[in-house]
C-alpha cells in the first residue's frame, strides 16, 4: 500500500478494475502464472540442493517479490502523474 500510495480499500478494488480494463483472460493468465511460479518454487525448495533453491528463489523474488512490486509502483506513480 505504501509503495503505491494507495489505501487498502482501493487495492481491494484493483482486481475488478483490471478485469474491466484488461479483460478476464489477461488477468486470469497473469494470476495463473504467478500461482504456477509459486508452486514451482515450493517444489524446487523441496526437491533441490540449497544452491539451486537459491537461484529459484532469486528468480521468484525478481518476478513476483519486492523488486517487482517497487517497479510496478514506480510505473503506477508515473502514469498517475500524467493523468
């Protein structure tokens, strides 16, 4: 919420707003990709050596963790300023 300078209530509404703006297919595809990546990550942690689990974790973090959140917040703020 802080990164986006948004309230909890406004963030709750984003999923519905994204469905209107981007379409159900696009939103569902992104959410499914994130779920699958999470499942893959958990599986990798259970079935791999420590070094390879670390590489998996780094990839997950880059795509779905705090770095991704901060990149998205930066884009959001830039678009908000243009409006």
